[in-house]
C-alpha cells in the first residue's frame, strides 16, 4: 500500500476545538504543518495532500452565514507557500496541491508547479479538479457553473497545455557554458502556439525544466466522464473508499478507459479516500466518532452538502424520489455523483426518501465516516488489508481524520502504520529522488 494524508480540512468542521488540537498554535500557522510533515515522513507516509476551494459556501439558503458561523469548508488558504515551507524540513515525502482547471489559466499553473517542483526537489503532485461549487465560480466572474461535460473538456485541454509548456524547454536545453557564455540552446526552446476551444497560449514556459519535468498528475473524478479524463492523463487517481461495490465499479471503469487510451491499467493506482478513527480499544474509537457526530447540526450538514453538490438542499420537501433530486442537481450543473449518486446506487432510482433520512445519511457523508473505518488497531488493519486485496492491490489509501490536528494523524502514524508495516502490508521505504519515482505504482 501507498499511504497519503489528506490535510484539506484539519482546521474546519469543529476540528480546531476538539481535544488533541495544537496548544499555542492554530491555522494557518505554518509551524503546525512543518511539524506534521516531519512526523509523517518518519512514519513512512508518501504524500501530504491539500484539496482546495476558493469560495465560502453560500449555496445553503443563499448566504455565507452558516459556513462562517460553524467553520464549514472555511477558511481555506492557498497552501503553496506552506508546501514550500514543509519541503525544507523533509527529504522524501511528496506534496499534492489542488487547482481548478475550470477557473484557472494553464500558463500560470504550469509555471507555479514548475517552480514548486524546483523548490521541493521534485516532490510535487498536481491535483486537477473540475469545480462544481457556485461560490467558487462567482469569485472568478461566472454567473453559473459550466456544464458537467464541458468542465472535463476544459480540464483535458488544460492538461494538454500544461504538458506542452513543460516540454517547451528541452531537458538538455540549458548549457551554462562558462567558457562561451552561452546559457542555453535556442533550438531546444520553442513556443507551443496552442489555440484551442478554451485557451490560446503562445509559450514557451519561461522556466528551466524541473526535477520531475512533469509534476505528478492526480485526478479524482468518479463520474463516467471524470473517469475518462483520468484515463487520458492521470498518473495517480483518487477514489472514494467505503462501499466495495462502488470501489470495484470505479476500478473496472478506469481499467476499461485506460485500455481504450492504450495505457496499462497495472500502472495506474487508486488512492482510496478513507477517514480513519483508530483507538487503542474499540470503545475508545467509538467514543471519538460520537464526539465528531455531536458537532453536526442540520445547518452545518446542509451547508456542507449544498456547497459540494451545487444545489440548495434547504429546499428539500418532506419526502422525494432520489432520481428526481439527482436530475434537479444535474440540471443546475451541480454534482450529482456525491451523496445523491451513492444513495441512488444503494437504494435505487425510484426510492422515496424522507428529508430526515437524507440528512442522517448526509451527516455521515459530511464527517467522511460513510467512507471511513472506526475501531481498534486490529480491526482497522484487517479491514484495510482485505479491502486492498479486493480492489486489486494497486494504489493504497489517502487517510484523513475528523479528529483534532495533530492527534488524529498521530494515531495513524504512531499506531496504524507500524501495524501495517509489521504485517508486510506497506512496502519498504522508497529511496528515489522524486515523487514520481517513489509513489507511482
């Protein structure tokens, strides 16, 4: 198994206030993350990952007040400076950074990632996302969300441009000949002259090639269109853990799409996003889970779900058909593949669900514990080994914790990972110089 930590929400949804949080430090103090990076590297973690969003959730009831009051998916900072700082106190661990191809420009992102790959010594991964959140869209001048399929067309062109820019300066272009004074060979630096549906970019990239040349590309879409995009360009895929049937569906669809692109499925792993609450006893783990659940009222659950689906769920009637809700979300150019999609898969399109039942499922999704593991050390390790084998043993897990920062990750690093290593479930520490050498299956 490869192991990553998802640090996207260490300080939101009440985590900042739970027992086990930092004393004397709080988000966004970079010292928190530098210390966590040190301990994660010692534990053998391969990747520290930051998801991102640039808008304060405002879909629920049409305002930001609940998100601000309860700290739902907010605050969010650009973590690229934090990654640069973490790289200075580590040597091998990689760093995943998220930017939206729906709103950002590929020249800016390609240049930034090239620079960060230099700063980190070749340890950068780029998680490219097709954004589904209205609050983010409004900050970039969009009145409404771009249609689902169009977002992925833009993403594919975005990555094509990034790759062309990274290739626009050949690896051997830079001469640095002190005798003649020639810095580089002009024949090996060329414009890309890209003119596509979404972008026009002259190039070349005004940077020298980075250690990885192409930072590792990660993608997490699990709709059929998102999986097709993954098959086209992703080096590593993020998937949702939890339901084995959903995991197998994702793996099967990805394998078929990879073969259609002429790629070998054995070379593309999936890191399954998995919440972990591990205790020294099962009772301790359950008590910690219940502590997390206690934070979530209907306002906070609704704010979270509405923001991530792009649909105001405060308008739900007393009861409704799941397929009808899914279609309404899709019509609003939101994301019907999250909670609603999983409920359709579990209960069927014609299932009628009450509002109260929906929000009960929603609380589990908001905490991440619908795709999580709660239990003592042996129980969690057994479940991971069984799941890894059942899903093809290609990839691993992206662990997140709904507990406080840093205690939730400390339990994973100090209890769970040593147990998995003792069982032989984790491979030996990699010694490659770049993230691509160390993490790609």
